[in-house]
C-alpha cells in the first residue's frame, strides 16, 4: 500500500532535477507518528505505544564519490553542505542538523557513510508533535544505508537517530519517535519496551478511528521544559536509589514505592514521578483493551493519561485541554489525549469509525469559536516505517 503522497514524491523528484541536474535520484521515505499512550515514559525506560501515520519525510538522493553531503530543503528553499568525514558535534539547529546529525552519528558509530546530493521535503507538519524531525532523520538514515549498500537495521537506526538528536542537535529526547519512524509495521501500533527495545505489534480495532487533532498552537519553549521534566525524573531516581541502589530509572519504581518515598522528595518532582510510574503501566492496559475490543475502556485510559499529563506532569496547554474536552463531549468519542511532548501541537481522539466526519466538524467548529489558529482534524491509520520508494 502506497502511503506517501504522489504529489510530494513528484515535488521532490522535480526539485532534485532542478537543484542537482544529472542522473535521476533514488528515494527514501519515513513516516511521522502519533503516540497512542505512554507519554514521557521512553526516557524513563518505560513502555510506549506509537503508531506511524501516512505523513512522511521524503529524501531524494544520489551518492557522490568525494565525501561531500550537499542537501537542499524544499520547505526552506535552502542548500547546505558539509564533508561527511569532518562533521563535529554539537552541530547547531535547523533542518540541516537532522540530515548532517544522522551522518555524524553513522560515522561516530563506525557505520560507513557516503557523500550524497539530497533534496528533502515532507508533509509531516513541522513543530506539531508528529515527529517531523524523526521522519527526516530516518528517511536520511534509509538513504545513507542504501547509498553505502549497508543493510537496514531499524533498531540500530533508531538508536543512531536518537544519538543524532542527543549529541548533534542537542535535544535530549528518548527513543520513541525514531523507533516508530524506523520500525513500525503496516496496520498496527507498536508496543515498545524502551529498556530492552523489544516490540509487539498491536492492531487498532477496525471499529475505531484514531483522529489527529492539530491545535495549530506551536510552543517555542518546549525543549527547555522537556529537559526540566527529564531532570526531575532523574532526581527522583537518585533519591530512591540512595536506599534501593538497584533503582536505575522510574521503570524500577512501583506506585507504592513512590508513595513510600514521597516525604523525602521535592513535592513537584514527586508529582512528575507519579505521572510517569502510572503512565508506564498504561500501554499494556491499552493493548489489552484493544485486544478485547473494549473501546470504552481504551478511551478511558487515554483520557486518564491526558489528565495526568495536564495535572501532574504539567505539559499540556489551554489549546490541548480545550480540543480534548470538546472531543470527549462528542457521543462518538471514546477518549482523547495530547500526544507527543506537549505544550501545543497535536492531540488524538479514539472515535467510532462510522462517525469520523461529523466528529471532526463538530470539534473543529467548537475549537475555532475560542482559538483563531490553523487547527486541523483528520483520521489516520497505522503505516509501515522507513523504506525505499522504488
Ligand atoms: C518527544 C520526544 C520523545 C518522547 C515524547 C514524550 O516526542 O522526542 O522521545 O519523550 O516527547 O513522550
């Protein structure tokens, strides 16, 4: 099943012919994602349940013999270049850092990396929390592997994508987004154990639609707030490890153990940790609800997750709270929650598949009455991870 827009592919091919005339390029693509549940758990060694969606980054590429990486972004109408052998971290911000960062991560991990001419574009909205950067990284990784004739190992590539973010781009993210973009399978969400990197496909019941609700709100301070949340989790682990040295991450702390330690913890840190220890249990619970066809139960878990992210982890915002509460008021909605890092971007709703279009109309109408933002609602289905388009 072709999940990449033909219009996008055509645009990238044409752009390549214009910017880098000569032999036609090969094409690699990788999808964005929504996370069904398990939010802010990946960097706590917990579980997540993302699903890749039919919004993608596309990279047209042609290997070069001289070790130069020349890249052009159609979205930014900008060409940048670097010698792959001379990339050094940290590598700054912006679209090129995702392309160059992956080449840097390959080289620093001993993976052969060839020079290339590349043109990049995509239809994952930028800054919406749908992992446009992970999609660009994994499409670049797919292209680099093909250019060097190396096999595609999705788990290793996800690790290298995360390394590029952490080491080169300077974003201290977990592994979920790159993993989903590299390794998701067609037709299923993916339950991922972020400690062992073991996965299990989880089919989404056909009677339910996953609706993306893009609030149109974009938040600039998300990265610093994200790093603060991470630091709070690490402080709690360090305190609990003083009496229980085997504690390596919040994954190792049960809700009861957290309660027992609460008096020793900063109250705000303790609130953050109580979100995480409960949220780590939710992906398996959602999987079970899906397998039993219990959509009401599945929706309840999603709404509980949102409440916890709003009140305990404090990463929601007015726009996400409004769109999810409008969604929950619709009779066809089982539950709704923010997805991704938060502070703006997208929420998702689990909706009766027969009723998607009236659901989208009603929620959008209500949302627009309060916020004059470029909001958009659309249903999505699970697609496969990164691949070559040939
Ligand atoms: C961002 C990060 C992920 C994850 C989510 C929150 O998307 O890139 O690693 O931490 O936020 O669940």
